[in-house]
């Protein structure tokens, strides 16, 4: 074993992943729908994996020791990468140090960049020759959205049909420089912690009467959005992106008990974007399993969109992100 450091950027889904394939091995973490994302510059996790010098796994996140369930999740993921790389017997104990470089509380989940960086750093540290597709499949097992953060720019993760999940890997659709768009991240004031994605999607799948409709209609969105990205057509992509987002939230809200991720300022920010559009600006929203709003717009309009959103009462911070690069890894001396 050697030491390696990986950097992976976060991503935002333009066509959403929500729900896991039933009747498959839960450890494979196979999505019930395909998704399309944009990897984001300036929202990166840097993870170093080195041999542990005291024979024990030691994990640290943002300067604090990682314990309990999050630490178990990391240990399990290291086991997966070790085995996938052909490692036999007991995995060597590791020291993992991970730092999130996100602008002041961007209010974004870091599991996508986190598991992507961990997969790449661990694969290099265990001296495996796993390629990007294999790394994406491994990252997916850590967190579904992480499969997409292995690649830069616009990335598509197909649902696949194989029970072993080998056809469920992300693929780049277009490089970061393909299209000069920006994602404006609008952080709204935070309330009590919302239900996490893993738990939320299972509740939605098992209780929401709209879940089957969500799954049935997602493939058409995915294909149409992929085409719109290739054609660099924001006024074609935008409505599909909003449709995917609001269908997902409708299915969430119809769960029992309901999953309501919006706060007041979430709705106000969405309305502001709708108003900007009335006035001729091409800007479209998406919202994940939380209260923050992300807005896709042309690079030339990003500053104006951000300025309007900063004035929305209850908005805490607004940051603007260009398409970001693929995950990268270096072997340390
Ligand atoms: C709403 O990837 O966090 O952000 O696979 O259970 O770890 P797990 O879920 P996660 O879910 C992301 C859900 C989403 C939409 C998306 O990113 O596609």
C-alpha cells in the first residue's frame, strides 16, 4: 500500500436521481431512474489515504475525527475498493483525511464529492488499476450521486438493468468547456435538519402514490435533457430540468409522512427566477432534498441572476459555479 490524494468536485443533478431499484442487493445501491448532472467548479473534496501507522483505521473530516455510522460507511467503502482492485485477505488499515473546500456554508451535500474522492484516493493507495467506469460504479455504492462526480462537465448515469449493476456507471456527455453556463447556488436560511436522501427515497418509494409515475416518466426526461445539453439549448433543457425537479418534489410531498424540503425562502427564490424569465432572462431552477435553490443560466447572465436572488428575504448566501473538472488523483511520495 502507498499514499494517494484525490480531488473531486460536487455535482448537481439537472435530471434527478430519486429512488433505488427494488429487489437488488442494497449494497450495490442501484438507482431506479437515470440522472444527468453538472459537475461544479470550486466545490471540491480533497481526500488523502495513507497506510495507518498504528494498525487501526483513522478517519478525519474537516479536522475532526469521524466516528459512528459515518466512519463505518467509510470503512465499508475502503473494503469495497480494496476487493474490487483484487485485494485478498484483510484490507490494510488506513488513515483517511478529508477536507471539503466549499465556500462558506454553500449548504450543499458533500457526499457526492466525498465518495468520489475517497474511491479515487483509495484505488490509487491500494495500487489497483481500476478505470474511471469501475471507480464510478464503486463511488455509486458509497452514494448514488457520487458516481457522477468521477467525471467533469455534464454527466449521465443510466439506470441499467443488470442485477449486478455493472451497466450502472456514469459517462461524460459533454466536457466542462462544451457550454458556457453557470450554476447559481442560492442558500436559504436553514431550519431543522431534513430527512436524509437515503431514508427519504425509501419512504417515497414505499408510500407515495406518485412514485411509479415518477419512475415511468424519468427516462424520457433523461434522453431529452441529454440532447438539449449536446445542442447547448438552455430553453430546451430548462423546462425539462424544472419538470424533473418538481415531479420529484411532488412524489416526495405525497409520501407518508410527507417529505417537504421547501422553506419559505425556497419558494420565494423560485418565484424570483420565474419572474426573471418573464423579463427575458434564461434561468431555470432545481432543488435537491433540502431547502436550497440552484439556478442554471448563461455565464453572461449569472451575475445579474445572482444579484436578484441575493435580495430575496431569507436568502443567506449566493455563489456562482462554472462547470467543473473530473476527479483527479496523485500518488504521494
Ligand atoms: C435529490 O446520492 O445522496 O440529490 O445514494 O442514498 O447516498 P444515496 O443518495 P444521494 O441522493 C441524491 C438525491 C438528489 C438528486 C440527485 O443528486 O440526483
